[in-house]
């Protein structure tokens, strides 16, 4: 296999908890090759590392896992239940700092790992996992388990393509330090106010203009409230924006 282009679906706190300490994280991803084809029914190996503070912070926990993709390329594992553990998962102080999940993968199921992604873990308050009281009943919503922000590297550069016709859209191509994983991002704009070295994230926001239905919109943003809406189609990787999650 020449390579893989993995797409992250979600990282959520598992319902397996003791008091306020999560015992595991459920991780799912769709694995595609460099042409965008789903890697189906294939054994893959992972190294999961939890970093503290930032994307290059100290490793507080690490483990190895092996699992098989299904016919749609989906693989699911529980982080905290792997082998070759370094560190104590249950001792992580989730509310004391921010944490990032570094994922390395060998799509052949061996030990030749390459970095797949580094993603910030957005913590769900542990109180929501306690048995609901009358006062808190109904507060636990599905959206609180769905990851809506994903780290995609530091800003490097951009270029403006300009509209091909007078009524065409203005598109900027945004390059990050993780472009080998995600490609260049296609977003709407005439210029880009990101500063070299900015941490960039993809955020998805559920937009519901009516009472019946809605849809997700996607944007790329930094930590200083600068953001640009992604185009619906990411031409560099030839994928839809929604596949970035």
C-alpha cells in the first residue's frame, strides 16, 4: 500500500466511567488511500499518545492498538485498553490543562508507523456522565459528544486564486505544517489574516435556519477569532469538506 489518507470522525468520552474519571476514549476513523479510495477489511496498527499543553507537549500517556477496518473503511478502538502502555490513563487530570491526541498508523498492521494527526481533545464536563437528577435531566445532548473542532497544523502561507469570471468566488488556499495529511485548505476570501505560526483548527457548526432541518458548515480558524469558511469541496485532496471530520 503506497499510503493512507485518514479521515477523523469523532473522539468522545466513553460511557464507561467511575465517578468523574473516564476509563477510556472511543476513537473512530475512516481510512482512505492517497487516491481517496476506502481501505476496507484491512488490519491496521495504531500508536495513540496523549500530549499535555500543546501539539508538541509532554506525553502523559501512550499505548498501541490493532484493529480491522470494515467494508466502509471504518475502524473503532477504545483508547485506554491497548497494550504497551506508558503512563497511567486514569491518572490524567483532564480539567487541569488542555490535551492533544497524537495518532500514528501502520495501514499494513505492522510496526512501520507514520503520523496521521494531532487533534485537540475537547473535554465534556464529567458531571454530564453522572446519573441525571431531576434538576439535570435532559441536559445530556448528543451534540455534546460530537467533536466540533480539529487541530490541522500551524499556518505557513496562503495564496489567492481569484475568480475566473467576474461573478466567480474569491478562493484562498491555506497551507499548514500538516498539509501532507490534510492538503491545502480551500476557503472563501480575498486575503488571509492568519500569522505564520498560528495554530489552526477546522470547526464545524450546525446551522438550522428553520424548525425542521439544518446542515453543517465548516470553517478554518485560529485562536484569535480569525476564521474563513471552507468551500464545500476541497480540491487539493478532491474531497468534500465534511470528510475532514
